[in-house]
C-alpha cells in the first residue's frame, strides 16, 4: 500500500517499485506500492471478492481475494 511509511524509500527500479539494498531481510528485495484504484485496475480480469488495506503504525498491506473470470 502507498500508505506504508517506507513508500518511496530506496532505489526506484520501476514505477512504484523500490528496493533498499542497504537493508537486510524483507526490505532488501523489490517492493511494489499501489493505491486501491491501481490495484483494482491491475485485477481487471479478476472478480474482486474482498479488498482491504490493513495496517497500523505505518505498516500497511493490501489483503484481497480475487477470482479469475473467463
């Protein structure tokens, strides 16, 4: 989620995708950030069953359930 406190930190390697090579663990691999509208657009070929931006204290993540539509 773009609500995360670390959105925009590190090196942008693609639009809204950042890597922090100076960090260890989870933060050292690429992280993609988006808002709700961008996520819904990415999932346009899916039926979105639920969508929630979950978090607190600056740590926000998208939780969603989507079903492929044919």
